[in-house]
C-alpha cells in the first residue's frame, strides 16, 4: 500500500513539473503574440537573452531532472521491495515443502510416527502458505493413512478371531 501511494505521489510530482514547464512555455508564446497589447518587444527580447531568464530556465531544467530522478529512485525501491517479498515467499514455500516432506515420510512409516506426521500435515494444511495444490496433497496423504490404518485394523482383528478347527 505504501509503495502504491509513493508511486502515485511520484507521478503527481512529475505531472506537476511538466505542467508548470508547459505553462511557462505557453505563457512565453502567448506573451510574444500579445506584444502589441502588453509590454514592448524590446523588453521581452532583453529578458529572453538575460541571465535572469537563463536562471529561470536552469531552475526549470533542474526541477525536471529532480522529478525524473525521484521517480527513478521510487521505482527502483518498489521493484526491490517486490523482489524481496517474492524471495521471502519462495523461501517460506520451500520451508513448507520441507516440513510436508518430513511429515509425509512419517505417515508412510506408519505407527506412532504416522500420528505425528498427520498432526504436522494438519497444521501445515491450515498454514497461510498452503495453496489448493498443497491441500490436495495433504488430503491424499491423510486418505492414504486412514486407508492403511483401516486395512491394518481389519487384518489385526481377523487374526484375533477364533478359528474353527477340525480336531
């Protein structure tokens, strides 16, 4: 939000300097056309070739250069902030995936490690860094763990049942 505001202020500043320069040039042009009505031509000619006019022109040029430099600096700063945010997001996403990989490994091992892995996956699923794709992976891992647990439970319960034997 601050970057957007700074960008808007820079553009307004540049627009104001350009408008002032254009107004000055238009004023000189109108003054030259209106010479019979306002002032004499000799005064204007003397002023346009004087050090005073040169100073005014130099200040105008300096303002335009300052506005351009200010815009460039703000633009560079905004790009650097965007690059930093993108880099930070990439690092956070890599950390998320490292944790998810560890948790998925725990789930694949089964037993009590799977319970811990599922807990970590659940927390990762609620993380701000989990997008739809990551949510699908967590759902698949959870489904896998539940099906595996169910199969193990079914296999264990069938072993516990008494078998009919022919004595």
